[in-house]
C-alpha cells in the first residue's frame, strides 16, 4: 500500500457520485421503515466516531472542539456521542460459523472431488472418511454436527440425496433475502468496495483493483445472456480463490490482516429517454491495481 498523502477533493465534485451511490441505500431504508431522522442520528454518531478515531493528530489528544470543527456538530452533541458509533467489525456468530464450514467444504481437498467441486457427504462415516460430521468438527466443536445439518436443511443450503448424503446446493452461495447473513454481507462487502474506491480516489496512484466491464444499448436477450455468463465466470473465480486462500491459511498461525475479493453483476432496463444517444462500449479506463 502506498504512503501517499490523501488528496483533497472539491465538495461539488463529490455531490453527483455520492447521490448516485446513496440512492439504492435510501430506497432500502425507506422500504425498511428507517426514516430520515433515524438515519440522521446514525450519521451524526458516525461523523463523531470517524473524526474521533480516524482524524486524530499523532501525539495529541482528540478534543471535543476539534471533533466539532471537523464535523460541524455542536460540542454538546459531540460530548454526548464520543465513544459511540455503529460497530462495523462485529461478525454474527452464525455467519462466521456458516462461512467457515462452507469455505472448507468448497476448498479442502478432503471434501472436494478431482475438479474441486464439493463432495456429497454422508452424515457419519469411518473416522478416515469424509463426512458432514467430520467437516463440521474440523471447523468447530462448539456445536453438534446434527444441529448444523438440521439448520442447513431448514435454510435449504443442503439437501439429502437418495444415499442419505448431504449435498450442497446453489442456495448456499446466496443468502436468503433479509436474513442476518445477507445483511451482514451487505455491510461488509459494500464497505470494502467503497473503501477500495475511496482509497484509489485519494491516492496519487490506485492502490486496489476496482474495475468494471459495462455495455449500454443492449437488447434484453443480450443483457440476460451476459448476466448468466458473468455469474458462471464469477463463481469460477470465487471458488478458485477460495481454494488458494484456504491452502495459504490452513494450519498457519493467525495474523492481523484480512483480505476480501468480491464480484458483483448488475443489469437493468434503462428508460428510452435516458438511453437515447448512447453507444455500446466497454470500460476503457486504465487498469486499477
């Protein structure tokens, strides 16, 4: 990572991209019953929290007055909110547990076939044979494998085939709408994507890969075909990197760094007035690395 001093951007230049990235979040908030005053209170807490910890001067105590100056929030409010702020690094136990078990099932050669696909696993087997019980026990001994299997069957992450084996299904990769796991990754993945993009904007040279291929003026059939194909390519990349990350980290003493590789696909119909005059082209930006 570069040690470049972050660049300061003019407020007006941030208005349009900020409005665009916030629009789908505002839509989600309104649908979820989170009103503007509720969001304003959360933003007030976050402004104080970020100013308190991320903009402290080295060797100097961060004061209420300086936080107030940085944020535009009255000192009385700053004093009330110091030490507050929404937790951003807390991983729900069920999310962590499920993710670790799934990651091992998809990456560990013991639980995958010659092509790297997850094996159907008998509930129990000989100690030397792969099984669902052995899979869960290799990750955690805090819960019974039967309890995990029952939960996963209920959540339709696995099915039991005719040979009484647990089979991982595609739904395991896509959390159900609005559940704790999906909401956790909403925050985590959007945070990391935005953090990478912001780091690139602030730095003199891009620090992270953050690119997209985009075409306008497509037919519906072409757009849907590209969406299907991009899902296939994305899943191949995710599974390959999961195997490599598992091999690099399994059995190694834990460190203090984290890594996230994400892929997104988006497709929508554009109103004729907005699409008029557009041409079909791809992203021609220089590679961001």
